[in-house]
C-alpha cells in the first residue's frame, strides 16, 4: 500500500507530539487532527490552544477539539473523516472501542517509555524521578487498556545525568518521529508484527499535580535533586520562605558536614542551600515569585539573612 494514499488522523496535544505529526502528514494524507480544547492558562487565565492545534491550523489540517471523545457527536465527527489510520501521541484522553475499531490499519500510539515500564500519563517525569539510566519510545497498537497493547517497535535512549523533563521531551519528540518514519510502511505492509508486552517489569505513572512540586525536607537529597529535574518546566519544585517563594530550576547536592537540622538555610560556595534529611540541596538556579529566573548567587546577593534561617 502506498502510504500517501492512506487517510490518517493524528491525535495529540503538547509540543512533544508535533514532530510525529509532521512525519505523519508527510508520509500519508492527514485528513484531520484531534486535540484538547482551548483552555485558560497562566496567571492571566488567557485562553490558549494546544501546540498541536497551532501547527495543524498553520498547515491547513482540519481540527476537532471534543471535550470528551467518547460522545456520539464526537465519534460521528471523527467518523466523517473516514480515517484508515489513527496515530496518537500525548493526546490526553482514553480511546474507547468504537474509535479503536474505526480505522482499517488500527490506532498506533507513540509512548515515551520502553514498555511495559512507565505506562500512564507521565513517563518522562517518572523515568527521571526513578533515576533511570535508559528510557526510550515505544510504537504500539492500541487496545482498551492503559498502554497495554502489543508493541511494533522500540527505540532506546540514554538519559544524561542532568536530564530535565524539558530536555528529555525534546529528545523523545525527535526519537518518536524517527521511529514512526522508520516503521509505518513496514507496519502497513505487514513486514513487522506487534508483539505482546512482557508481564514482568510493569510499572505505572500517574498525573502530576501542582502540589507535587512543594519541597519536602523529609525526602532524601538525591530524591529532591531528581524532582527538581523531573518537574522542570512544570510544576517545578517550590520552596516557600517567609518573604517570598522560590521555584528551584536547577540544583546540586552536597554533604551536610555540620549536621544542620532539616530546613536550615545555609550557603555552599556562594549558592543558597537548604538542609534536608541526609544532605544539602544547593540551589543553582531559582525564580523568585514575580521575577525572572536567576542564578542562585544572584538571588543570594539580594536576599538578606538567608544563612541561619529555617524554612
């Protein structure tokens, strides 16, 4: 089958999905995009459209934004496009059986982990939080479960020691697009078959909430350093102080050689630091409330009485 003759639909929302959408629209005839509704965002609650919608509109691809894809109205609108193939990446809604059965060539999902590890909504953050050395992208055939379908292909990726969710998302986006480009014709032709996932090594992630970013001094310093990276750019780890609050954008760790009690504020080589359960979390880059990001040293030069305080 010539790929360009296939009518495809893409489902996705955030920026990480755009490279895969580009590849799909180049290889096939993409007749529509399904993405999340426009929503208020930021302090001003300005209505913002998804990154995928912005790309689709600029590319002239029709867009639908159902609040719930499971409704009869949404399914009818999707069916009218007569998709032969649906490709999904970071869409944000569960696909029910009628949708899964709609396209001739099935629904394919690009998932940012090496399945069955880190099924669920936040695989990139989960890999960093767990201290994984390797992750990757899986291209799977979707079924009614949460990322439980058989896998066509996987591509591994080594995680850098300073990996953040922002940096890893960029790498995953490019990797997913390349995996789709390499695999799609083979899938359509039947040259590769989907293989059931292993029943061993299954782990799940959950949706991240804003309150997950509140700094907890009872956690180990290694855990907190991973949280800083995993929660950058959202929700970020936040330290509440008497006069302000700090978003911690970059950090490192140090020994608590003077045995400061958890919550004590101190300095390490000119950077602000906070004592936690088993060490010091050194704040390399921060963002005070209402201000722009700055180095920890720059913040410390303008914040009085840091050393000796207890958060």
